[in-house]
């Protein structure tokens, strides 16, 4: 998903209009909607400072907006291959289900284990009704800022 799609997704999740978001980051009332439409369509790409401003108004960390391009399955596959190379992800099968696992011998295993454990904990809370979907989304889009 490209940055513009992430901006649109999270903006809609927050119930904001393009005009509101544009004005909140400093565009004037006349141009705010057009500028946000340009970012969301991909015809313009926000610079680092603008990404930080957008993230602050949307209530997320900047990394939630700047994901790798995973808008098609080939891009997603290459992202997963890079995760295998960099972080020890492995493709496996458990009880006939294809899954991703972590290689215990990879250099980043401890950090990745902590991330996955925190994620699993929050997903279980959602599944058990201990938190709402909104609380789960807030946790995900602000990780690690929101703690575990």
C-alpha cells in the first residue's frame, strides 16, 4: 500500500475529511482538500516533515504511513523475502497451514520475538473482547509508542 493509500485509509478510519486534515497540517482552506487529494492519489508525495505532521494529526507514528509498497502480491512477496533476509522470517507449515515463523538463530530474534509477543497479546485481547477494534488499531498504528 503506497503512502497516499495509507493516508486515506487512516484518515477515513479517524472520520476526517481531506479538507479537515489539510487545514490541520497548515494548508489554507481553499487548497487543503486539493493538496490532500494529490497526496492520496499519489500525484504528489509528502516530504518527511509533512509525513510527521500528517502522522501527528492522524494520531499515528510516521512509520504507519510509510510502509513498503505492498499494493500488489508481487510487491508483498518481495517485502516478505526481504524480511526473510533481514530478520530471519521463515516460511513453514504447521498442521497443514502455511505460516511465517522466526528463526531462533537469526541476529534479530529477541527483538522480533518481543514485537510478535506484544502483537499476539493485543490480538488475543481483541479476540477475547477485552479491547475494541478501535483500541487495537490505535495500538497497531502507534506501536511502539503506545506500549504493550
